[in-house]
C-alpha cells in the first residue's frame, strides 16, 4: 500500500482545477451542441425535439419574467389562472429564474437553460474535485477522477429535457459534507447546501436532505455534540424551508397529484447501471425496463472499469469495513435510497416481480417522488468516490494518473453514443420554431381577448402546448398549462364553476374559451347567440368567443 503525496505547488493545483471546470463544461456543450449558449436561440427549446418539458419551462418563464415581483417571489399567477401556483412547479430552476428576472433592467435573458446546463456540468466537476480532495492528493489524478463525475450518463441524460435535475452537483457537495473529517462550520455549510438546492429541484433536495440526516446523526453518535446537533436541527430546516417558500413550494395545497407514472412504475432495474443501450458505445446493451427514466443510471464503461479494479483490490487486501465503519449511518441512508429507487416492484432485466404493496399514506408520499430510479444517484456517486479512494490507497502516483486518465478516456468514448443522439435532436430544431397556430384568427384574438380558458381545464390537457406557445409571448393569461404538480380538488372546483356559468349562458367578458369535448361544445351551441358569438374550429381547435361579432374597435 502506498500513500499518495502532494505534488508540486499551487500552480499545478490551479491548472488541474481549470482543466476540471473546462472539461465539465465541455461535457454539456458536446451533449447538446454549442448553440445552447446563445441566450437568444429559443428554437431548440420550443421546437419539441427534446419533448414537451422545455416548452413548459420557456412559456412559464415568458409569463414570469415581465410580471411584477410578488410575495412569495416565485408565484406565477398568469400561467394557469386559478390553477396557477409558482415557478417551482414548472421545474424552471427558481434560482436562475430569480437571477435572470433581477437582471432584466440591465439585460434581457430570453433563455437561461443552456448556460445553466453548462454551468451545472462545470460545477459537477468542481464539486467532484472538492470531494476527491478527501482521498486523492495528486492534482492530475484528482482532475481525471473529477471529470468522470461530469461525463456521467446519470448527469448528461437529464440534459435531454429535465434541466433542473442537472443540479446533481449538490449531491457531491452533500457527500463532501458527510465525509469530511472536521465538523467546523458544518451547520453553515448544510444551511448553504440545502438552502441552495431548495431553489433548484425537489428530487435533489430530498436526496441531499437524506444525506444531511445521515451526517447529523452520524456525527452526533461519534462526537456527542448535542448543542451543535440541536442548532443544526433548527437552522438547517429553517434555511431550506425558507428557500422553498421563496420559490413558491407552498402555493399548492390539498392532496397534490403528480404528472405521469405513479411510484413503483419508474423504478430502478437492477441491470440499469450496467445497461449501455441508451448511452454506451463500448459495452453490449442489456434487457431492462424502458420507462421514461431509461438510461439515467448507466455508469459508463470507464466507471465500471474503475469499480472492477477497486473491487479487486478490496478482495485482495481487505480493510473495507474498517474504512466504512465510521460512516455506517451514511451507508444505511444510501441503502434506504437504493431501496426506494428499486421500489416494491423489483425489476431485473426487464422482468418485474411485485414484492408487496405500500399502505395508502406511504403510497401518497412516495407518489410525490414517483420517478424513484433517480434515488440511485447518491449511491452511484458514492461508489465512484469509493473506487477512486481505494485506487489512491493502493497505486503509486504515476500509476494512479494513468489509470484514472485511461478510465476517463474510456468513459468519454463510451458516452459518445448518447451524446450524439442528443446533439442530433438539438441540431434538428430550427433557430426560430414554426408557429403551431398559423390561422390569422389568432392574431386577431390576441388583440381582443384578456384571457384563455380551456373547458374542461386540466393539467397537460389537449392542445396545451400549441395554446401556451401562442399565449405566453403575448402575455395572455391562460389555464391551458403543463405543471409538474396540481391540486385535483382545485381542478374539479374550477371545472364545476366554469361549466355552471356556461350552462347558465353567463359568458366571461374578454375570454376565449377552448372547448375540449363534444359535450361542452353542444352545451355552448345550444345557448350562444350566432349573431354575436363565434363558435368555430380553427387549426383543429374548437374556439368559442362570446361577443366576437359585436366587438367595437
């Protein structure tokens, strides 16, 4: 066993760190292409090649950016009308939205997601550098190890549409806090970490909060510092709850319904970390689940090579438990997250074996974090750190450099398969997305109406995308929206109120109604005045405009 020693002075450290940050940023640029850095290029977001989510991010931002500041500042009332909540529930990365909105008096930022993705990839590499500093002292070995964390399908796969989820660098921050030996400033560090991630993404916040609990209890068990633990127990939740309030998390009440699959249907297949089907070029694909999280847990050929080498050293030399014992609670929390990721529906090579059913209250909670495969990420990153730490203990500095550089090269080559697919999707989008509603009616309607109502209203309802792309640039309030969470009782109450008004022939002044089913169209047809009210199909959408023919210019 050979202990690593520091090599050189500050300049090698700074040069290696610069390589890390640039290499991390390059991972994002090569995944989607350099055009994402042009803040005026909206086509790759609006065209739809990356799915509906980027469209929702952009139209929500179009409403939020010019609106007056409110309390909480994350509220976004015109995007959804009665169904509206806050930017937190559109996954627009509230911290970036606040920053871009605050800059509007100086500079307008049409889109910030491209710069955000590049920044996050750089931060991923930077926090990996910080984390690896606990085990690797040689700057160049440390640099190549850090780059492995940024050239990870776990991270890069989220750039295909789930932009808030690239804030995985916060997991590396949290792991560093858990593993660093000194506890000086631990409360302030955790307040900063969880307060920051609360303004980024709920999933990553839940994972970081679990790591915080592991660190709090672990240090309390080892150090018996009751005063410091009590301070953390008060101040850290206060920090992230305050941040959640600012982002608008508490604007949704009632029993919130998530979008998409329920818990246990987007779970981790045990073959997923080894399945190269979506992202790998060097290894054969494996059978596995093909739900919407597919590909997001593959570790990459370079990482798998490192894990295999580290396992060989552990089996040969032992000593693993002695190193892990001080972090038993952290291991327990990581195992718990893995169990949550697997869910009660155990999946192996695409075959699902239901094990048990969750009770109702537990299922409702789990549904809030329904895409459970993501909870493999903390364990995945911890395994990469552990593998590099093992190699650093057993390899001399030159060999450690060669091994980590070789692993990174293998990783970079392997993930070109996934990168190429994503780049092609972005390249296929024109700089200016084509209009989805080209009929002249819509231009005229934009001059004459004050709001748009879809009947029946509902999250991710029919034609929401076409309508949002029309209303958002014009600042027309609308309830034809796509939100990540809604209150079903609120949707039901809104639909009951609007239908009652339509049945009574009480049209809301200045409103363009979008009729989504035949029953509503028949109801309106029976009560409208053909001499005053327009009922027509325009670009495949049934519209009802009360008083259209008696409009005064």
